[in-house]
C-alpha cells in the first residue's frame, strides 16, 4: 500500500481523505469536525441541518405557513440557523486542524439564500463549498463573493466541461477541486444521464481520465480530482495514488463515516448497516428530484416498487386501444383501460388497493385508502424543499408549480429523511447508502459490532483497509 501524501485543499495541506456530505442532519458539525481534527476534510451539510434551543435540544422543523412559498421561507430560516450552528460546532470540534467544507445541493429548495445566509455569519469558519445535485453554475460566483474555494460534484467529463464553459472559467483561481461521483456506486442521488444504462456500471478510471484530460486542456492539471462512490479499501485504488496520468487524487467517503461514534444517526440505523449484504442497496428512480438514487431496499423502497408496478395506462374517454370502462372515485365516473388490463385493475381493487390516483404520464396507480390519504396529505403539506418537485409539483419558478400533475409514484423526501435521521423507523423510511455498504458486514474491522471513532476509522483507512 502506497503512503498517501498530503494535498493542498482549501489553503492547507491535509490528508487527501474527504468526508462526503450527507443532508438532513446526517453530516453534522460533530462528525465533520472530528474528520477535520484527524487531518482530513470534514463536510457538514446545509440541507435541513439541525439547530438548537438555549438548552441544546434539537428544534423540530415544524411548518406553520399557509402556502408552499411561506413554508419554504420557514425552511430557509431553519437551514440558515442550522448551518450556522453546525459550522460553529465543526470549528470547535476540529481544534483548528484539517479543513471544513459546507455541502449544499443545487436542486434543493432555497439553496442560494441558505448558502449566503450561512456564509454571511460564519464565513471565517468555512474553507470550501461542495455542491452537486444538478448543474451548479452559480456556486462559483457565490463562493467568489466570499473568497472561498468551491468543489463541484460531477459524474462525467461532459458535465464539467459545460460548467467550465458557462461559469467556472471566470473563477478558476477558487476551484479547489472537482468531485467525481460515480453514478452507479455512490449513495444518495446519482448523476446518471439518459444515455447511460443503470444496470451496466462503467469502470471509473477511464471516466476520471477523461475528466482530467479536459481539466488539463484548460490549465487545471494540478487541481485535485476527488474520487467518490464505491471507495472502501484504499488498497483497491493503489493504481490511482501517485498516478501521473490522473494527477492529484483525493478520496471521498460518504458511507463509512455513517458508522462511527461521532455519527449522529440513530443506533437502529447503525445496527442495520452492520447487516447489509450484496444487493441490499438498490439504484432506483423513485426520488421526487427525478434523479436516480441509491438506498437500502427496505420496506419503504419495496412499497414504492410495488406501488409503481400497480400502474396502468388510461384515458378519460374511450380511444382505439383503451375501451374498457372502470368506475373510479366517489362518483364512480369511468376511466378507460385496455381490455386486457381491466381484470388486473379489478383484482388489485379487490385486494384492498381500491384508491386510484392519476399520474402525469396518463397512468393510474392503485393504492390502499390509507396510502392515498398519506400521499395527498404529504403533497398538500409541501414545504418547497426542492427547487422542482415531481411528487408535489412545487417549483421555484414564477408560477410556483411544474405545470404537471403531482406524481403519486414518488414521496415527500424531506419528511422521510427528517424522520429517519431523528429516530423514526428505519424500515419505513428512506435509508440512503452507497453500494459498498455491504462492506460493514464483511470487513473484519467491524467484527462483533465494533463502531470506531472517526480517528480510528481514518487510521484504518490509511493502512489500506
């Protein structure tokens, strides 16, 4: 195993080991500060971070606004308070070592005012901004306003080239690094394009080499590339370290820091991680963002799979192919299905999936009355956590909506992530994880349920294991 040499990141030589940012209170000041204290780059999230009352208790994020835009303003207020709190905790925990980055998602709701609101107060505590989920053109300009480095997250060389041409070429001096996040192996939301097959993972080496080639062509040959997604044992990446073809490389860990003593996730979540085996993490497209995402295939995901399978095309009036009437709703007004589908629909309804919900794609989904009530309530209670939400049809545009029907095949992502991160049932909530998470059950480091400190984990990583 080659020794990892320090890299210059955000103005200081540090270990080229980065904690990946995870939103909704999962990457917080304590975990990121501990990572920085151990000599790496800690990352706290500004996506629904926790804030605290005078007694140190977490302030529940409860929304009172009558409209979605009013509730989004509340969300932004919560996030700014939480981001400031987590930055201060991270700074105190780091003891002045390492570097501290703030993670934001460009397609989250209110990202720009949140980012500015936090940096207005604690600019001196934040050394860099990491940003993905979409095409974050403006993050460079915002970072430049505060004189800090920015780290875009991309999943292809083509994405970086577009960002460079449109924006980053004007702020090249503050580009601290480029995070290449493997769209097949990373946890959370994944940047698969329409031309890439989710079932056929590609070798990351040629993709990162293509990214480096583009970076070299515009004078960024010495700007670090940060490999993220699927990184577990460093020994598996030995040919990347000190590789002159790839140039400076750092490694980002998103999943392994979940299972540390400093990690704020509930104990039930930590224990579940220790049981994961190959295939327990599913790459799927149920997210209201429209992106693919990777999460543990628990009861929450299985319900979404089953809900989406109980789906049939329909028309409001008979067509050449859709001629079989199906009475739906309290008034029993008919919609029209293909004759071969009518029996399936009646069978589902007889099994208790008697409520019929319409999708933006002229299909029907069949759910229980209880699930229908939950879906409709969650859509109504939308607090604008995404800049554009398929599930609720909220959008930050002038109209305030996407122009399409709300999609019952998805879910309220803010609700479920808030619940699981604050002690809610892990089987019935979205549990993001990278595809290497099965390593918890096979890596001898975690034998007998061992949960390391962040420092112990980083020491272990540096051995190659």
